[in-house]
């Protein structure tokens, strides 16, 4: 990999879809040797307004790539493509 993509999972408290997304993002990032971050939107008015109906949301290098049910294979392809530039 040439570039280590920034992977951020936007979540809310008490979100059952967020639990599954956390596991999926964690598996993909770990398998590719990458770090990832989680950000709660509950305490950020701008993020809460922008993503209120779409959480969980995965951002790769700041671009929204998936939401609600995170597709593991698609996320892997997206991150690998971002890493190649």
C-alpha cells in the first residue's frame, strides 16, 4: 500500500447498527494493517444534522463511502483503492 487511508466510523449512542458496523470496520482495518477511528455524532451538532438519518457512516479519506449496513467486501475494495491512490 502506498497511502494509509483515514477510516472514520460515525456512530450514535445506543445504535444497534453501529455495533455491527464497528465489528466490520475493525475486521477490514485489521486485515489491512490500518488504524481507524470512531466518532460519535451525538455531541456534534453539524455532524448530527448532516448524518442524522444515515448512521452508522463510514468515511474514507473524508468521503462518505457507506452507511446503515456496512458492506465488508465493498469497504475492503474502497480502502484498498484509496491506498493505491
